């Protein structure tokens, strides 16, 4: 929960004027979305935490360069995405190293997305909805990174296309195309199994 | 299917997907900010270094000043470690390093750069850079694989793991950083006698 009605630029102003602890408000306000994005990109809770923390430290260090006419959230997304992409590149490199240990063992599958335990779900929750949701999350995780990012920012984080365009540094039209392609791929993959949801 | 229909359909199915909840990240962020500030503190100017050297000379000329000298010496860490590559047998050793000094550990084609930095009375920061030193397709021979950093308690075993893209652990470093006691710093100051 937010402890203040201050806008992000107002908090940034306080931090820059020496109230460094006010940065905690920005962390509390944005950590959930940034962590969720990092987790969905990496599929790893530890990695997602580390990326989000690193991103906040980077934001703090570069706060004086933040342009207040831009939404702080979009700036925060951009920094987090850059860190996550660099990590993914490094991790991808491991696959090409000439060491047997880096290949998955027989029977081990490709991308594994850890599912945190769901708090508060009732025992009588509809299993098919849960199954569909789980399949949808796995299908999102398997999308190419650029489609996945646009889809998550739009459909899961409910950002307008204009903001996503600012975050990704691409035109709104390009964002729409990426979201469209993502939807098409997901629908194609999920319709045979869940026709009642994807018709 | 029309895009509008697809959009509505995904709006509906995604509405049930909750965001992943992190734990409170502020303590780690706050620590990271402190570390970053320490690292970005400007190095001493020539004048400052000169003044400091002069100060040491003055201290040296005062009898009983050995304690002051001792306080100016960088902290030393003696850290027992074990490095494990994949499922291979761990390699063990002891790393002696000064506060903030980078030391290297090699294990096959992997190179670990380890920096142990004093945080406060109880804690240190262990910063690792893991490199692969085999020849790459682009001709380079040193690729940074991971750069984890953790906060560890002095005298307690800490563990840093590096995972691959599948989340599988490929590298593990266990380390117990121990600060050497002031008694471990020994030395003598002998007068130089002209003509000898």
C-alpha cells in the first residue's frame, strides 16, 4: 500500500534535495510491477529479485538524469528491462559453452517457470480455470522476448500503448503489432486445449 | 478472428492472472545504494594523498604511535572457500585478501574474481565476477557469465550460486569470510643508524 498521495516526480524531488529515505516510497510503489516483469522474463524468483533490486539502485544513482515530464514508471520499466535483457544474454551464453553440465539432462525440459504458491485460493476453485491460467502463463513465458514484454505490459500490467511505446522506445504502431502477434500465437497454442476460452 | 475480439478475449482471461508478489525489497535496495555510494566516492587527489603521507610521517615520529598506524592498515580477510562446477567435486582453499581487494580463483576454464569488502562490524559484501576463459566463436577469450553480489556475515558460511538459462545450478561458491584479528598484524620499526 502507498503511504502518501505524493506523485512520483514530487518524491523524486525530495530524494534529490537530500531526503534519500523518501526513495523507499518509490520502491514500495513500483516493486510489484517490476518484479512481476522480471520474473516473467527470467522464470526465476531469485534472479527476478536481483534484477529489480539492481534496477532500483541504478535508478537512485541516475535520478538526477530522470526527466520529470516522463512517467517515472516508464523510466523504471526501461531500466529494469535493460538489466533483464543483459542477464538473459549472459545466461544464453552458458548454453554454448563446451561443458556438458550446461546442457539439460535427459527428460529435463526447456523453460521452467516457477509458480509461487497461490495465497488465498479456495479448495473449490475451478480446476479448469486454474489449468487454463497455468497453461496461459507457460505459453506467455515461451513467447519471444519482445512479444512477451509488450503482451505483459499491456494485458497483465494494463499499461496504455502510448506508455509501452515510451518504455520500449518504439512507435505505438510497432507496439500494437507486437501485442497482436503475441495474441495470435497464444490463441493458436491454447485454442485446441481450451476452446471454451479462446473462441 | 478479428483483433478486437482477440483483445477482449485476452482481457478476460488475463484478468484472473495475479501479479507475482515480491518480498519487501527495500532493505536490499538500501544496502545496494550504500555500496554504490562507497564505490563511487572520488579517489583521493594528489594533494590529499601527499597530506596523508605527511601525516603518517608525523605519527611515526611520535613514540607509542603504533596503534595509530595499525588503525590505518586495511582490514585483512582470510576466507575458506569451496568452488563446485556443476556436479563435479568441490575444490577447496583459503583466500587471503585485503578489504576491497580483487582476488582470482581458477577452476578449469572458469575464472572467478572475488572481492570481499567490509560493510560493518558483523557483515561483509562478497562480489563475484564469473568468467568463461575458453575461446569464443567471436574470438574473445574472456566472457563475463554472471556478476552476483551478496551480503554475508563474518565467520558464517555464505553461498553464491550461478544458474544457467534453465535455472539449473552450474556454479557454486561457498565462502566463510573471517576478519583477521588486530593481533595478526605484526611488524617492527627499526631505527636506521648512520654508518651501519
